[in-house]
C-alpha cells in the first residue's frame, strides 16, 4: 500500500515549456483527491496547492502536496506525507524539493537544492544528518515539479495517440527517466458531471525505485487546465484509484459535458 500510495502521488505527482503557450495553472490553484481501493473502500486523500515565494531573488511557484490515509486503514497503517517544490516561473525547473514523510512508522526528511546550471543536486538527509552532491541530467525535475511541467507541454491540437512525453527526474539520491504515453480521448463520469478527458499511460523508464512499467492510467481534463481527474493503478487483487473531488483557483474555465 505504501509503494502504491507513493506511486499515485508521483503520478499526481506525474502529467504538460513554460514556453510560448499559455500556462495551465497559476498561484492559488488547489486540488483535492480521494483515494479508494477497488472503487469502494476509502484509503486516503491528497491535496496540491500552488503558492508564491522567492528563491535566489527570483519569483517561484511554491507547491505543497500533502497525502494521508483516512478512515479504518489509518488504524493499522498510517501515512502522513508532505512534499514541497519551488519552481522557476519562467523555466518551469525546480530550485528546491522537500520530502517529509511518515509511512507506517517509516520516516524520511530530505531537502534537495538543484543547481540547474551545473547539473548538481545537493541532498540534505536531515534524519541521518548526511549530505550528498550528485550529478543530475539537464533540466531535471523532481517528482512534484514534473506534474506541473508536463501540464504545460500538452498541446491538444497536435496530440496524437502514441505520442510520448519524456523527462528526466531526480528522487532522493537517484536519477531516473519518466515517460507519459498518450492513449486517446475519453469522456468519464466524475463528481462534477461528465467531463472530456485526455487519457495517458505513465511509465518509469529507468532507475530501481519503481518497476519499469506499472499498470497505471491517468485521465486529465481536456481543457486549458489539464488537471488530473482520475488515476488508477491495477493491482494483483483489485485496484487503487484517486479521483478529484474538489478544486479552487483554476486559471481557466472547467468544462462539463452538457447532455
């Protein structure tokens, strides 16, 4: 459950440069997700909030992601995770990433500062009081900033089934590749009504943190926001699913199919 929870946050944590096209989000955006097992047993909830801050005299988006177990599952396996990223408003690249987690008694508190010019990650493991300097790939993303970066790269007019978005990511002390494959359009029923979506299949291409391919499917709104509406992980027994249940501060209008 812990690894699947992390996968979901990664993929939430995983969607599309900050180039000439209009940004899909802005300060004040807030999203809330409900996580359920086999579409009936509530397992947890997660939120993502976009704030503003200053890093190195540059304006940045300060994104805070919080995930936790709720209900009966918390009695025997409690999760309380907090993720933060500081993203350059112009380039979409992260300057800093913070991971502070509690997962069934397992804890981590890691802060990563990125030197995007010299391609270095300065990792501070606060729990064990250890520091590392690790080489990174050009234009590297963390597991939260990647979601916002990819949202801005979706260009619906030229998108075709089979198209892929590939980025380099850095997590804890490792580099790995991430790929998002476009499957096609689909109308799904949500809490808000029927919504036109773009359907994707996320893959992890390299690194040993995740398996090479996961049975994950992602649906994002087919509008200028490109917000995730549903994420599903097929398991050996049953499935784990995250659904958007509330939002505030969207930059663009949210469209519902009128029948």
